C-alpha cells in the first residue's frame, strides 16, 4: 500500500523502526499527486525538490521528524509563495516563517506545498480562489467546502498526509466535514497567528486537517502555546494532547443544542448525527438537550464583525510594499485604487465594502456595536450550556457537499453554509469535525464536537473514542 | 432599524476601490439583500449588554531589541525600489 494512505502516527512508528525512510513517504505522495492532482487541484504550488531534500536530512528523533505537511496558502513559509489564492499577492514570496510553521519545523516536519483556498479565506466552497477551483475527492462535480478546501481535499484525496488550515467562521471544520477528514479549530488563543495573513483577527485560528483524531492531537501538541508575537495566545503551558486516550466516554455529559437540529435540514445528515449521539449514549455518556438561543443571529453578527475587521486588515494591500502594483498610476491615490481593484476578486471586494459600511459614520452603532453586543449574548449562551454539559454535539454542516457553481452567484445563500460553525468562532471555543457517516450517494457527513474554552483534551478524547469505534475514517474516495 | 440605502460607489471609494458599472449594480443588489438579513439583529434586546471588547491579557513582551528582517528581506517583495527604499509615485509637487 502507498505510504500516502497512512496516518502520521503509523508512519512515525515505521520511521522509528527503520522500516521506511522519509524519502519513501515523499516519493509515494508525489506518485499520488501526479495521479490525482489533475482532477483535484488541491495545491497551488508544490515543493517537489525541497521536500525531497528535507526528507534526506530529516531528524527522526523529533516528534514530527520525517513528516511532510501541506500548508494553506495564507501561512508564511520562508521562501515559498503565499498568495492567499489572490491575484494581489501574485509573485509574493514569504520573507519569514509564521510561528506555526517554525514550530512544525522545530518538531521535525517539512512542507510539501501550498493548498488552494477561497481568496483571503473568504468563502465556503474554494470557488473564490483566483487560481482555479478545487474538486471534492468523493465527487469531482462537487465543491470541497472552504475556505481551507485545498487542505481538506488534499488530505481526503490522499495527496497529503496532513495539512494546516485556518478557521474564521468554519473554514477548517466545514471542508473537513464535506471531504471526510478530521478538522480541528482550537480555542482562540491556543495557536499563534503570527505569520497568518489576517482576515478577521478576533476570530482567526490556525488548526490541523488530518485523517485521524490522534494525528490531529499530534499536530496540536507541536503547534500550541504562547508566542510573544501574538499576545492573544494563552500564557499557560499547553498539555501534551497525545496522552493515550482510554477510548471511554463513560460519564461524559453531551449537550444537543436544539437550534442545531432544524426542520428542513438534510435528513441523511440529521440521521447520521443523531446516530452518533446515540452511540455516545450507549457507551455511557449522558445526552442532555440544551439551548443556544441566539444561534439564529450568528450569521448576521459574523458577517458584520468579520467584514469590519477584514476591511481594516486588507487595507495593507495597497500596491506599495508588496503584491501587485498597477502600472502607470497618475498619483498615489490612483495607485491604491487601481492596484486593489485589479488585484482583489469579487467576494473580497464585496466584503471590504460591507465592512467599510458597517464601520462608517452614522452606521457603526446600528451595525458594528450592536453586533458586538449580540456576540456577547452568544458567548453567554455557550457559558450557560457548558454549565450543563462537557461537550456539545452538532452537525458540522447542514448538508453534504453541494455542486460546483450551485451557490457562487448568491452570496447570502453561501454564507448560510456556515450556520453551525460560526458561533464557535464568535464565542472563541474549540471544536472538531470528524466523519460520522456517508450519504446514499457516498458523500461524507461531518460530526462537530464543541468544547468549553481550552477544552481540547475532552474534545479529542471523545472524538478519538467515536472514531475508533467506527470505520468511517478508513473509507477511501474513489480513485 | 430599516435597511438603509447603501451607496456602493461612495463606500467603495472610502475603501480605495474603484468598481465597474457592472460591479456597482451587482454589489448594490447583493449587499442590499445581505443588509436586509442583518436587520434581524434589530429585534434582539441589547440595551443591558456590554459590548464585547478584546480580553485583557498581561502578555506584552519585554521591550528588548531583537533581530528583525534584514533590509534585503523586507524589500524582497517591493514592486519598485532603489537605494534600499521603496519607490512610489510622487505625492508632493
């Protein structure tokens, strides 16, 4: 069997036993890439030579020694392109490593390539990439989800073992659900965002996409911890998330938020998620119904706050210091306007305009400040729910992967794809998505487990127990 | 709160964007619909709720000099440069 099909934990074991060499892993991955990438288009750039060179000198004594990882195209890796799948960053090469990248390097990992994404992480289908669409490995006529669609398609499609993504409103969990892999959005403050191209700084979080929960824990252990360069990172010393979980969920109290099971939702998704809840109950967990009453307001709150923050964060792309510069500008204002208008795609422009509007004089109270207050109410909802339970169990996405082109002309409809993931970013909690079933047409269904803030240990323990009791994670997309 | 009429061209100008007539027309319709959805927030009582502010964290790093990017690295992506400086159009006549 190709090494591209294996998990990080199993490869690390085989590397330690000297059964295989890191170069074998890289070669098998590139064989897969050559066979599958034409259909998938998960990558926007491949490090063919540097990955092989890094494999030759890998230090196997390190926790991720000899392991290649794919990186979403919005994280700076020294010397690699970092385009955020935008024309405005065409030709840009990162002059430094993001902290998350530096930590993976210190742990012995190296980097296979850059994965496709919705431009500046704005989207739920990866169709907003200026570098072409990515296809779902289970059905190439469908979207992989987004915005970390390239990372999810690469891991599920066996052209990467694991990848990093970023999650501002569901951008790790929703594509993980739609492609059938494991996506973890850690608690806000768990992983440094230094070197992640900022979208909405009060919501952005980096996290791993992997085949298994154990692999997710392995990467989180390398990534987590305080960074003086991101002062939102938690000061506590992070735990080792890989302590052998015992596979038991006995005594766990699991809340089902009634607002996440809506009439009219996809019946196969609802059935799979309810069956997962039943599995937890049968194995000794207690299921309680809880309420997050402000859930219906989450989309509006998110698209006010995220666009407001994006309008400020993306002001740096002005054609002066880096990125695309319009030629023959009359003056500096013309330079800004033309560089930005030529460089940004439609969704990015739409969100910058919306964000500028909700912050503008006369409207900031009605939109931005009101949204901040409702965000406070959403957070209170989560605090009250976690007084009654240890974890929340929900669908990750209201439905399986939709078809390419089905929604990209209707932004509001696209925004609604994030309805079950957005609140977690607004509240700052951590959450995981893992496969919990397949539809009759063989599309993956994702289960979301949300924890209290800094409750990753509980999330990973429960997710691991569920995963290992089922074989959803072993299923392979058709080749 | 009733959905205000968003003047897309004016707001775009504030954000240093120039839109084509097609973009202006399309964004006006789409953003109107999105703002309509946002009006639902007006129904939530928020009078008693404090605005969420970033959590205070005593995490300011010590003010000691550390090595930064070299001039060469910092300028490596500049579209136009000379003498270790970035070139831009003239801003003062």
